[in-house]
C-alpha cells in the first residue's frame, strides 16, 4: 500500500486542543465505485462539523488507505481532526490524527502500542462502568470517549440503546471529552443537549440528509445553544 504523502503538521497538544473544541463529529463511509455518490465531507465541514471519521468495514486495507487520502485532504482544508475507525495499525498509513475503537476491539494498551506518537485515541462506552473504566488507565487512557447508543441505530446492529439517562451520568462523571452517539438527528438532538451533552456524533443525520450542509448547521446550532447556556 502507498501511504498518504502529505504533511500532517499537528502535535498531540494541537490535536487535543482541536478535540476539546469539537462539537459536531461526523462519521462517514468512503465513496467507492464509479456510481457512488460523493461523500458530503466538504459541505459538512463547511457548515458546522469539526471532526470526521472514516468508518468503512467493507474495504480492504489498500482501499481504506486510498479512501483516507480524500478524508485527510478535506480535514486539512478545514483544520479538522481526521480519525480512523477500528484500525490503529493503519493510522500511520492513512495519515490519520488517531483512531476510535470499540469495547470489543483491541484494548487500549495494545492500541497505544501500535499508534504513532502524538495520535488521538477514542473509545466507545455503553455504561457508567465503562465510562469510569476508560478514565482509570493512566497514561494509556483514551483522549476521548463516545457515550451511547442513545437510540438504536442500524449503524450498530444488535447494540441496545442506553437512553438519555447515560448522557446525564456522563455529564456528571466524565472527566474526558465525550460525545453522545447513536440515532441522533436534527429532530432529537435538542433532547440530547438538554440531558447534558455538549458534543455529538452523527452518521445518517448528515450522510442521508437531502441538504447535508443545512443538517450540519442545524445540529451545530442546537449543540452550541447548550454550550452557551452551560446547562
């Protein structure tokens, strides 16, 4: 495979600064094949998204590295962190700023061992116990966590919804930057913000929107309203 050759001029401190400031995190598959619709990355990042993740379990390693070039280039254009899903071993080849792993994937220590220096590490959590455990790893602790799924979602088949109560719990006990995730869209994001979330992850709410830019703006405005009032 041929890694992305462009420079990634960010330190861990700078990546963490951007992470801390992020409010709207968009997870998207790659656009592959001649008939594939282009990903709405540009529209999303220009309209409120400030962090992106490439999540595509159907691609080979070479295809994933190739797809990452577009994600890296768009992320650089907008000054946004670019995260790879599940594959700490491909972060360097994809020139990603870090990786996001699930509870059933490689453990935190193993992920840190293969990540390039200065990489971000995120992990999914689905309970109070997992939120607490993620914060007890010292130097191997993740840089951020996601909390959910709030509602059932086809992007995580078989994963039961945790409901808004876990958002309230995270708002009280999480010391790491954290993102609410799972079935969040323009119609229900206000409930998530009211429960205490100040950062959210979306997939279909932007990817499948008739107007991805408008969806991103609406989501961002609602999240920002919660940040401004601090409640």
